[in-house]
C-alpha cells in the first residue's frame, strides 16, 4: 500500500508541479472539471483517514485499491474532457521573446491550435532560463563532462518531442506521453485574444482533409454553420486562405436606450409602464456588488477584467428598433430623438423643431455659469457625449474671454448639430465657434474692431508679443528683401558675365572665321585675275547667286524681298556664249510651267539667228536651276539667298558635283559675308569686290564720292548728310543756287528699289520763292546760277543689277550689239522669205543693220494676275497681238519671276524709235490692264502709274524733239549766212 500511495503522490506532485510551472494554463481549466477533481480528492482523503484509524490489511485492501482506481479513472476522464475543451477553443497567446516559440502557434493551454484531439504537445520552455537554473544548482567541483551530461539531460527534459524524455517520464513517473507529429502551424494574430470555452463538442475535419482544394465540399450541418466562420476555420472545415464573402453584415446596428436618472434602473412593461416592485428591488450602481477579476498585460494573471458595459450594450437583443423608439417617445417625447439612428419616420430635423431643445446658454464676460438651470438641463440632455460638448463650450468661452465680449448666448441646438464636425477636426476655427452663438453678428462685429484682442484676457502680454513679432517680422522681411535683391543682382551679374563671355567667344570665332574667309577670297580673286584671259576664252561654268546682302533692317522693311532677289532670271541668257554653262540659284521653287516657258525662251537662240521660229534648240544641258532646301524651312524670312544656300548642304553638294573638274567662279549680287562662306564651301573664286567695299560705294553717298573723284557730271545735290540741321542748311543753299528747280528729291542712303525716296515741291511750300526768282533775274544768270550739264550720272551699282540682267535677255533674243559710249543699240534685220511655192531653199541673206530703242521694267505688278496661269496669260496676249517678231526684232517679251503669288513680272519692249517704243509699251500695258481688271474688282496695280509716266516721258520727248529741230534750223541758217558767195 505504501508504494501505491507514493506512486499516487508522485502523480499528484507531478500534476501540481506542472500546474505551478504553467499557472496560466491552470487558471483556464473549466470550473466544472476542477470541481469534480476536487470532490474525488476529498473522498479519497476521507477514505485514507478512515483506513489509518483501524487498519486491516486483509479486509480493506480491496476497498483502498478500488478507491485509488476510481480516482485514477476520474482524473483520466477529466483530463480527456479538458483536452477536448482545449481543442475546441479559439485561443491565442501574445508573441514570446523566443524565436522558437514564435515559429509554433501555441494556445494559452500550451496546446497547438492545429493539432487534433489525440495529438497534444506541451509548451516549450526557454532553454536559456532552465539551463541557467540547473547550472546554478550544480556544485562548483563538477567536471566539464558532468556539466555536459547535465545540460544534455536538461535539453531532453525541456523537449517534449524527444523519445528519451517520453521513456524517462514513463519509467520514473508512470506518465505515458502521446505521439506528436510535427505539422506546419499557422501564426495567429497576436492582437486578438479569446479566453474560455466558446462552443460545445463539435466535429472537426480529419487530418487527411484536402485544404488545398477549395472546390472540395465537406458536410457541414446547420448547427455547425450557425457557430460562425471563425469556428469553422479553426476546426478545419474552411481553409485558412479561403476568400470569404459575407452576404449579411456581421455587426447589425441597434438603437441605443436613453434613460433619465430616476428611470434608469426601472424596467418597462409591455404597455410602456414601469414595474415599481422590480424597480425597488433593483439596486443602484453604487449598491451593486462589484465582480473583480485580475488581468495582466502579458496574459500571465489568473483572469482578466472585462470592460464596463457601454450604454449601447445594455439594449435587450430581442427588442426591435421600432419598439425601442416607441418606448423612448412615450417616456419623454422629443428629448433624445436627435441621437437615435435616422429612420423614415423620425428625423433629427423634425425632432429639433420642438421648443424643448432650444437651450440658450448665456456667457457673461467670457464666463459660463455651470450652475444655471439651462446648462444643467442641457447637460442632462447630452449626457452621452457631454465631454465633447463641454470642450466646445470651453473653447467658445475662451474665445469670448480673449476678446472681452461682455455678453453672448450659445445655442445648444446648434452645438448638437455641429458636434460631429468638431469631433472630426482637431481644432475648430473661429468662424465655426462663432456659428454656435445666437448673437454671432454682433460678436463678430466686436471681434473685428482693431485692438479688441488686447482688451481681453492677457491682453497686455498679447499686445507685447504682437509688437515684438511685428518688429521682428519687419526686420527679417527687410533683411530678406535685401538678401533677395542681392541674390537677384548677383544672379544677373553672373548671367550677364556668362553671356558676355559666351558672346565674346562667339564674336572671336566669327571674327576668325570671317578673316579666314576673306583671306581665302583674296587668294582666289588674285588667281582669277591672273588667269582671266585664259578662263574667259575656255570652257567654264558660271554659278549665278543673285543674293542681296543688305542689312537686316533694310531686308525686313522691304516688301517682297525674295522677288527682288529672283528678278534677275535674265542671267540664264549668258549661255549665248557656247563656252559657258550656267548654274542659276533661284530663291523660289520653279514649277513645271515656268521651266517649260524658259526652256522654250532659251531655245530661241537658233531661231533668232536664222529668223525661222521653227528652228528651236534644246539647251537644257547648258543650264541648271537649283533652289536651296533651307527656303522650305524659312518660307517667310527675308534672308539673303547666300544665307539660304549656306544652310542647304544638299544643294551645296550638288553644285560641287556639277562643277567637279571644271573651271568655275561665282557671280553674286550685293556681296555679303555669307557669300564668302559659300565660296569657301564650294572652293571657287567670286567675281566681284570685297563685301565691305561693295556696301560702302553702293550707297547713295558712296556713289557720289566716286563720281566726284572721277569728275563725272552729276545733277545738283548734296550727300553725306547725317542730321536734320545739316539737311535744312544744304537744302536752303540748293534752292538759292538753283531757283528754277521746282522739286527736290530726298533719298535714304542704304535703301534700294525705290524705297526710302521722298520729294518736296518748292513752289507750293516756299513763300519766298517768287522773291528769289526776282533777285536772280536782277543779278543775271551769269552771276546768279551755275552751269548745268546735260548728261548726269545718277546711281552706281557695284553688283549684278536688274538692268544688266534685262540687257543680257535683250542681246540673247535680238543677237544685236550695244555701244554704251554712244548709247546706241543696233540689230540685223532678216528679210522675209518669198511666198512662192517653187522657191529654192537657199541660205538666208543677211539683212540691213538698223537701230532699235528698248524699254525695260522688272517691277510691273497686278494682283489679279495671281488668279490665272501664265499659259492663259500668254494666250491672252497673243490674241491681242502682243508678242515678239523674230525677223523684225520688234515687240514685247515677258519674264515671270515666281508662281506662288504670281503678281509681279518683267516686261521688255523693242521698237524703231523712242516715241514708238513708248507708245507700244503704254498700249500693251493698257490692254493687259483691261483684261485683268474687272468692274467689281479693285486689285492693287501700278499699271496706271506706269502709263502716266510713259505719257509724261512722251511729252518731254516731244518738247526735246521740237527744241532739237529748232536748234538744227538755227545752225543751218547760221551756216548759210557765214558761207561767202561764189
């Protein structure tokens, strides 16, 4: 019996030791199991006492054995119930400091949540703490080997999964440990804590249940489904990674009961009345016994303190929402309806219409009387959220106190309306606080007074702070502005300096480039002059670039500047020399119509020599018309043609290909710096002066200086005028020297093409002009006026001019000769062939050489010309007899410039004498004007002015003719008088 008692004592001691080691687990055992174990132990102790008094080994041995077996069977039964309860619980523990414990989820009972009913594991004990305790108990003289053995034994004891540990417990304590299978655990959230048994004995999914297959259906009864989703997940019926969609919300809103203090603990009967008897038996809160349980932060105490029930949680769950609302309305209508959930029948707006809710709380000198009846009634009305309302009231009172407002009224109804907005915001604004006042307009007006804040609470300190802050702000602002000014100035200086350095570097590069181009220009010009006699008689290619290198201001002020550069199409006629090929750079894209016209025009060279219009030649291989591609990128920019060509690499490459292995040179217009760049790119010389020399002597004053140096007669005038005072003095002197001149013309030095020209009529604008004429006649012409010359040099162009281009076309189409010294143009007329059918084919006989007069113009303009094609225009002229006769060398020739606007063209008229040419020119212009103009169309044209100028020239020519005839008659008479008689 003694060993049996010792064995029982060892089992009880082991149970006590395990309970002491895990106090949290012992505290969580159900009350029913603990009470049953305690009753069995009390019965066993009572039997032991009875046996110890009258011990009879033979008679009572069997009864003792039966009592012990009964106790053991009861303990095993209660242990199985405990394990079943633990497996069915939803239990978690907080995160442990040990990494091993964090990797395995263990409930508060020390059992993994994922184990089945037959698989139980004990909680792991930190090895470091146990090892330290065992090592401290070892004697200091123990060897290292013994220490190692003790540590190994300790690890075995601390590891419940070790087989040695299982056998050790079985041999020494008679405890048989279950087999433990290692399974992957699920880490439950550490912040979710549940305690106690939640459900009864339910079925769980077998270990072989395939959780990976979501589509597998496991039988779930209706009772199990009502337990909740979390219960089904813990039992393995729903996979943990399953995606769950709830058709109905888990939490349903329910109305909150609101009670007065005297009816708070009184239950309401079905008819809305109160049960007075039950109300008397119900104790007040201070009379109720307090149920206290311990709770520790880490879950190591014997219990936990549940939070006090809120006013919402005391609602009976079986009571419907409508019944609760009706009951509250019967108790005190309109009192708490503002705080109930909104329903279609009861709304806050309707509830606030009751006069009971009009709480007017006075505030005098920033102080609220908390003992007033109105405030107390408002406090009882808002008892559930009085803390938020009190905070708003204090803030309003503080604002009124700060601004020394003598009296204000707070509307309690408004406070309740805006309390939700104030709870969301951290701090309400001043306007929001003023919105709850009944006299908000008067208070706002008082608050807006200057200096009102300094009359209230701590006004002196606030005023001092404001003064200091303003002064500091002024000083810092002034310093900051000064700093920004200095920073801006330093930035401007730095940027200006960088721009200056960059510009200086660019200027230096441009200067070096121009010096290099100019040096190469002189070298090539020297080589061209040395070999000119050989080059002009040999096969050569002339590159015509009719560029006008005027200043940018002049180019921008000149309308249709590109047309001025493209009006020298007559340069193509230099192919009259059989040794010359021409490359003409045109500032426009030539259309197919214009190319065909000039091909036919230049093919007339053979017909001009033979006099037969049918003798046409194809000379397309003798000339090329190229257009730089950069013109398409800058269609409306008034840039020189050389600049366009400079930025057109494809055109440059083609010109190089055309002149490869040939003698070539450039004939430009008014040369500029870009012409030198193009010549360097093509590696050819330029036939022309230095660009600076050309610009200097192409001006009006420059040409006059050259004429004066060459002693060429010029009309009366002055040049090199640079101020208004100088202009007045020079004009006064000219009027006195030449009183017979009725109109004086003014010209700007750098303009061209008729731009920058003005005139002044002396007779109409000078009152003293009759007196000047009278004085000049009194002194006589010999003393007063100077001698006048008949032939004057007016202008000088140091470049290829429009007049020269028209002259080249004239010589090409007439095969004539021009004597510039005698101002005489002669052509050879081819006699017409006989019209007989039997006439022999003989070589044409040379006709007589006759003189011809020519009128040229490159600025005829009519806006309506753009609405018809050139072919239609030429057919119209042909129908009116306007054309050119190859045999007689008479008629009119047209030179179109471009076909984009098509409103300008050139015209050349050839005739026998001057008057006839002028009349033919005017007649042809009049016919064209009649054809192009319409009664309802007012187009811009210069035809009328041209005809008027021609008529004026005809009048002057007629006067000169009469004068010339009269002088000849006088000379004949004088000759006859001086001849002596025979």
